């Protein structure tokens, strides 16, 4: 997944730039969801859910492309 691909997907599924940045930090920078939540001042548990949502979306897109 490239950064430009991430940006297209993240803009579609996340409302705020903070959420997109925090998910990117987990996906690309290797931060834990807990660390990224603290860094981006997101409510507890929000980022874990967002990362799962992003990964689910990527899996769906991959399956559609392979069909």
C-alpha cells in the first residue's frame, strides 16, 4: 500500500484529518494504536476500531481487484 493509495481510502472512510494521520502512523510508522491515540489525542479505543476498518476496506478492495 502506497501513501497515495492510503490517502484515497482514508479520505473516503475517515472524517477528520487527525483520524487519518493516526491510522497512517500505525500503518506506516509502526506505532501501536495506544501510542497513536495519545499522540493524536483521540478517545481510547477509537484508533483500534479505525485501523480495523481501514484493513477491512483494503481487504475488500484487494478481493474485488482479484475477482
